C-alpha cells in the first residue's frame, strides 16, 4: 500500500507543470504561516520571550560591555539567536509531533500533494517568524537602546540569523519524530533553555565559568551566536566558515535522524 501511494504521489508530481508545483509549495507555506500566526501559543510566545528578555537585560539593565560595545548591541545578537532557535524548534518539532498524533501526516501522504511540501512549509514558516523576531529586536535596539548599525550590518545580521535557523529546523524535524504531542513542548524546553544558557545567549560568555565557556563550543547555538556577534563586531577570533561548517554538519546529522524517523513511521503504518 505504501508503495502504491508513493508511486501515485510521485507520478502525479512528475506530471505537474513547474509553475503549478511552485504554487503548491507557496500556498502550503502561506497556510502554515497563517495557521501559526493565529495560534497564539506559538506566535505570541516565540516573539514575546526574546523581546521581553532583551528589553529587560539589554535596554533596561544594559550598560557597557567594554571595548566600546554597548550591551544593547551585544544582546541584540544573542537574543536574536535565542529567538530564532525558539521559532525554529517549536515551529517544526511541536507542529510535527502534533500532526503525527492527529494522523494529519497520513492524510497528507494519501493526497496528491508533493511529499516535501509539508516539511518545506514548516521550515519557511519558521524562517519567517525568525526574521520577524530579529527585525523587532533591531527596531527596539535602534529606538531605545542606542544601537547604531549600518544598512549592510542590518541586512547581514538578518540574513545570518534567518539562514542560521535552518540547522534548528532540521533539529526540530528530528525531535518531532521521536516525541509525542503532549511531551513535545516540555522536551523542547528541556533542551532549548539549558542549551541557550550554556551557549552564552542569556549571559555573555565572558561572565560564565571557564568550564561552561569550554562546553559552549560543542553547542550549536554558540556557533550561530558567534556568527551574529561577528556582524556587530563582538565575535571571537575564529573564522566564520568554521562556525558555518559546524552548523552544516549538525544539520546533516539531524536530517539523517529525521529521515530515519520518517521511514520508521511509514514502516509502522504500511509495513
């Protein structure tokens, strides 16, 4: 049965004009975005938490970081990273686990929709919310925190963090296949919050114990935050390509786990 459905989906997809195929992907992404925008538990939380922390620690309690760098500028990069990770993990892992629990994936698979449109839509939606979080932090920092970035820095920071959401979307897809609908949010928080703290996203790395500073280098958020900090002039001495290399490798591992979970689910349903 699985073979028949897969063959039917592939055959239908191969006969579609390219423009129609693109329209299907765009519509699926648009509906996924609207669904999550209306889902206040997602849209409000993924935007409110990084904004709230940034206002408190970056704008109200922020001061000088040394070297002429203001806390509002430094924390804009790190809380931007924090927001991007939250939007990506909750947008993919929580959504995927909920859809698996409701049986929505079986409906999607049985329909003539291209098989990857569902996953692409979740990734695109997460990237859009990531961009919204980063843009909002930059507006707040510019208006109330005295942050002064050139247009090139603004565009580079936005592009870096939105592109950097992809590894965490891959991580979310991997998690989504191995956690249940009810356990997904707490599981994500148990991974996401400690990982963010240990990577120096809440408190600058220079203020963390030496052991945590060393441990941070094996965590994905550290590498994305260093890329973001490099844009605003506060990153470490490591070359940017090393951080991208780590994130790409991490993405491939997570996608491999997600593929394993996908095939395992199909085997249970149609094996």
